[in-house]
C-alpha cells in the first residue's frame, strides 16, 4: 500500500513538472524564433515582416525574467492565463483579451513533455536508488525538454538552433560520464559509446560531405552526436537510425505517391531522429529481444 502511494505521488509530481516544463519549452520555441528573425534581418536576409512584428516583443524577454505575451494582441499575460493546460482548457483555446485562437501548439508541448516524463519513469528497466541513478534520470528528463524544443523548432522552421543543441550535447557528455563511472567494463562501454557516435553522427557527416550539404543539414549531425552520447549504446543507436528512417519512409513514400510531396520537398530529419531515439530507449530492449527470439 505504501509503495502504491509512493509511486502514485511520483507520477503526479512528474505529470505536474512535465506540464510546467512543457509550457517553458513552448515559450522558449517562440523566443528563439523571435531572436532568429532579428538576427537574420540584421545580417541582410529576407524575413517575414509580419511574423517578425508579431514576435518582436519576445526579443525583449527571456523565459525566466519576463512575462509571456499573446502573439496576436501583444497583451502581457497574467499568471492565471499561464497555468499549464488548465488555462488553455478554461479559455477554450483563445486569448482572454483579444479572443483570437491560441492554437494547439502550447497544450501539445505541455502534454508531450508530461507524457515523456511519466513514461520515462514507468518504462525504466531498473529502480532508482543510488545518487548516480537519480542524476542519470534527471539528466534524461532535462534532455527530454531540450529535445521537445528541437523537435518543435525543426518541424516549424527546418532548423536546429545551436542555443539548444550545444546544451543537449553537454547533457549527453554528463550522461556518458555517468555510464562510464557506473560501468563494470569501462572499455566496452566506451567502445559502445563510440559506436553510437559513428552510427548517429559519423554516417550523416559522410553524407553531408558527399552531398555538400544537399542531403542532410549539419544540425542533424550535431543532434546525432548528442543523441549518441545520451544513448551511450551502439545497439540503441542502431535502432534509432533504423526507426528514424523507417518512420521517414512511412511519411514520405505515401506523399510521393499521392504527389503531395516531391523529391525537392524539404522534410525535417531532426524530429525523425528524436522520435527514433525515444523509441529506442522506451522499446529498444524489447525490439532486440523479439528480433533474436524470432530470427536467431
């Protein structure tokens, strides 16, 4: 009974924290976009002036020092307008002040991160007891928030900002260090991490060199490097690679057959890599067990 109450409390806390950090991730996406537009315009690139005007107030704010604003009317939002998921539901998905639709982006980010937090605990293969295990789990959750930002940003604007990718690499380095410290065979663990880097970053780097950046962006190479460090296992990296390309084929091939997509259509690969990595972590061991049981 005590264990049940303890686990229930953990799930409730993870859900609430996930909703809050999902809200933070959504706000960060818009702030990063605002700064990107300002930087692009300053460098002489052509930008969407209407989009820039709507996001300009966000360039004077940060996720921690300023209040969020409505992207339509620019009104500063009160605390009761910013309750994760609850405010969106109570307001019917509209701004309290101008009544224009807020959209589904924010609640989807909040629900997505919350689901990621809960599933990360529920599907974790081993219990969390030691300080290293707790630290590893917390770092994994932090990585999930950063991955949510990159997923959304790449889906919307086909770009993986270094402002997020570099901290993600830092988280990956910390996770790899924990894996090495807690490993009973440091050499084997190190080789597995290097194998993951070759699979998720090295292969794409070669494709980038061969195509001169036409087939794949350099941001995907950096993302692959970060994911390899986070996974720290070449078998999980292989599953990530396979799942990302499989999902891409499932999306792209029907689009090509129905002429909704062409060979020149830009398909962001970052979200596919991120999805593949999450599949690998949550179900990778099951996939490997099924494969060896069925075919070996």
